[in-house]
C-alpha cells in the first residue's frame, strides 16, 4: 500500500512529531472544554432540579439522552468491525486505521456509559442497579456488556501500544516528565524478545476474537431495551441486527471523519492514502446497503399489515408529525449516500467527509426517530391528557448535556491521538520489511 | 356557562318548591299492593346499597335530620313511616315534583328492596327524634360453635341502633348485614359460608354503628377463623421472568453467569499475559 519503502527513522518521526506539535491543539481543546463547560452547567441544574428540568415527561421518558446513548454505542462498534472482523480476515490495509477505530471505540463507549447516568433523575441511586440486580432485566445485561466492552476496547487499544512505547521513550525525551512516566509504565518492560512478541500477538488475537460477540452483544442488548417490550414500533424481532447494521454505518462514517482530520492535521497523507478512503468508503456503502435492507424489512412488514396501533405509528412517521425528520434521515442519511458512494469519484477524501457527516447526523437523528415517536403513542387508552405530555422536543439542558457527551468523546479521541501515535509504529515498520531486531536497536538519529 | 348555571339553579329551586306544595296522588290499588318478595335481612341490605347510591344524596340517612320540609324530607319521620309498602313503592316508581321516577332506572326487585330497607325502620323502630345524642357502647361476642357474631349495644336507649357487620378485605369493608337492635340492644348474625379467608380460614370482622346525631360512633374488630380457607398461589413465589432477582429463572441465571464468567475469564487471562511481559524480558537478559 505504501508506495516507497520508508526507513524506521522516517516512520517514527512521521508518527511522533505531530504528537509534539501543539499548533491548533490548544484552541481545539479549549473549544471542546467550553462545550463541555456549558453541558456541565446544564447538568448541575438538572442535578439540582431533577429530570423535571428537562423536556422529558412521564409519557415521553426516553428522549434525547437515550437516543444519544444508542448512537454512542453504535459508533463505538466500529472498533470491533475494523480491528477484529477485518483484522482477523487478514486484511493488511487496516493497519494504519485500526488504532483510530479503537480510539473512537474507547471514547464513545465510555461516554455511552455516562449518558445513561445523565438520564437518571437520581444518579446517587446508580448503585441500586447492582444491589438490587435482576438478572432478567435487559437493563442489567446492558450495564454488564457496556462495562465489558469498555474494558476490552481499552485493553485492545493498549496492547498494540506496548511495542510502540519503546520508540516513544526514545523520541520523547524532551517532553514533560509525566508523559515519559506514562510511556514507561505502559511499555511493561518491552524489550522486543520473541517471547514478548508471542504474548502480544496471542493476546491481541484472543481479544480480537472475543470482542466480536461482545460488540454484537452490546448493541443487540441495547436494541433489546426496546424490543423486549411489546410497544408499537419497538416490538420487532429484527431489532438486534437492525441496530448492529445501523451501528456499522454510523461507525464507518465517524471513522472516515476522524481519519480525514487526523490525516490533515498530522500530515499523514503517505500513510492514510486515498486508497484507504476508497476502501472505508466501500465499507460504508456496504454497511449502508445492509442497513437499507433492514430498514425495508422493519417498515414494510408492519406497513403491509397495518395492525391497529402500527397504523398510527407508521402514519406519524411517513406522513404525520414525524415525517419531515423521518424522510430527511432516510434520504440524506442513507439513500442519497448509497447512491453517491457507488461512484468511485465520491469515495475521495473530501466528498467522503461530507457524505460521512450526513451519515453520522442521520444516524444520530435515526435513533431519535426510533425512540421518541413510539413514546408519543401511549399503550393504554388515555383521556384528558395535557397536550404537552404528547409532544416532546429536547430543551437546552438536554442539548447542552448531549453536546457535552459528544465533545467529551471527541476529547478522549483527541487526547489519545495527542498522547500516543495514531498508528502502530511496529506493525507499519513490520509491513515495510523492517526486522524486529532493527526495531529493538532503534536509536534517534 | 354562568347563565347555564343560573338557569339550572332556578329550575331546581322551582321543582323543589313545586314538590313542597304538591300532594302525592296515589291510586287506591297501589296503596294496597304488597311486596312480592319477603322482607329478609338480605333484601333490606340490598335495598340499603341501592338507597345509598340513588336516594341518600337527597334524602340523607333515614332519621338523621327528622326534617319534614323543605323537600326532600327525611324518610325516618313518623308521617312517612305510617305509609304502606305499596305507597312507598309507587312513589319510588313514579316520582313526583322534584323527585324523578325510578321505574326505568331500577328493576322492580330493586325498588321493593328499597321499600324493605326503609321498612326496617318502620316495622321495629319508631324514631324518637326527641332523644339527644347518647354515646352508646358496643361489645362484640364471637360464638365459635355456631359461627355467629353477637353485637351488644349498651349505655342508654339501645332501641333501633343500626348495627353493621362487615368483613375486612384488601380495599375496604365488605358488608355482611345491617340490622337494627331491639330494646335489648342485642343483635346476632350468622357468618356467611362463602367468605374467603387466608389459608387457615382466618379473617377479620368489623362491627360498627355510626349515627353521629343519635347514638354516636363505635367500631369493634375481631378475628375469626371460620372463613373459607383459600390456598392462594402467589405468582411471585416461583421462578419467573417477572420475579425479583432472587427468583430469576434458572436458565437465564446460568446463561448470564456462564457468559459473563467466560468473557471475563478471557479478559483476566489477557491481563495476566500482559503482566507476564516483564518476566519474558528477564528471561532473555
């Protein structure tokens, strides 16, 4: 993939120099922190006043937070798709982007866990989920898999870092002490012995296999939070794969966005090439096509039968009060990207960036379309309900806190990309034909 | 809206005033009519339940006020108690002035039951409105071998005290019987054999009278053990999806533990492998 052979020194310096440069970094982090600051203030209001401070009601009790939660879990799934599914099939071109995918997985999975806490009126009772755990409850399964996925993602992020730590220790001598300490600690005494390589490779392989069922579980269980109830619009047997398919599309979109900006700001055009964009673009259109297939199933099966209740729900989506949002999401977030991405010209970095932003925004709003309209149709016959119980639109507190979550996840990706090389140096060097012995004897020129 | 209310009030006052001056014209045959059903305690109790929902709002508890006018009058006054069964039945059926006819709303049996209920005051008790409030006392005796409950009212003029027997249920009191005392102040009732209790047949009965104007209030609760035993199977006691955590179905419990344990075993194994890296370094050196 990399046209000309690169020397180890060039690879190390290409990947470590951007870490040291702080051009624009401070402004970017300041911006993210400002967004998070607003969200933090909003959360302090919500903590003081309870969920009454939000636009949520006892009818529409799942709103923007839960929609965001699904979106975050969905986005986090890309780590598994790239580093495990593609990695285990022996695809070599994922080497430069696998770590980026893993960073997204770590950042978004962590904030997914936090968003659940934001949706609690009494977060001080969080421990009760465990103290009074019911193993029958999908919520308890969800807590379990989210935690497990976060742990596996972190380990799977750290494992391929271990051999890189030696390079960092040697090149980062001018960096602050705390950074050097982190590098030393995370190197776990790496010397590059055959035994160590064996352990690392075996562990990565083991976790790559393990993360596939766990990642499928995390999003299937998330879908079960909905599908295990008999509610109209959620009562669907394909919700698990439907969510997973959507998650891969959202994740591939997010990966393309992050790839674009990292490549640009870190000058990694030699490593993340148009070839990679083309490939991930193809992956995106594939996942979108699968997602389209599930969408057709999800809507045409109840839509053909039009059972009582389903008719109201589907009418609201297709032609009623949710129609504008629904069709925007379906057209701009799925159908149009599919049509465009079938052309090779559209799978170049800039068009892909624009399409990916549309896909990711569509993915976000799609979760909203799944969550809220169902709650707008109560299960039991109702009478004399205040009109505002039936209408929901998130207020500034919810938007601020959700923005804080998005900024927080992006901040984690930013910090990880600033602390560690965005690609595994040793694996890239390995692909360049550089021997393990040469890597062990690496000295800064 | 304001106008509607005013007009409504005016109409009601008009109807009421018509009633005061109106005379009940009751055909002679109707006066002679007698009840097709026997005046049993059950019939009177059924009548009381209907009276409480249909009549009480206007007529109050019979004997509570003793008011003859303005209409609607107290149905415990002497002039009313002197009426025949047939007369009262006719009045309930046909209505008059402000009182609507009930023949279309209530079945004939229901209407006779109301007559029976009102007659419980008529037949045995003459309401003496001159009696001032006397706080009577209530004692309850349980006669186990006969499954009977005996209420003893004492402490003054104990004639005509309406005593109610009830069974305690989850959401209130189930009436068994309402009986008026005679001059001895004693009433006895037999416990019905179709009342369910707990698995050993235990339940609680409540005996009370409540007439704040004449007799005061008293209530006694007693435990009895002759209710029909009911072996209630609590669906929460077996392992089920809807149970508490400790009552989870075994298949889901084992699946959860099995899967979680296996996954975490691999994770811990990998963590141990990472910690072994340092050892692997030393071996070479």
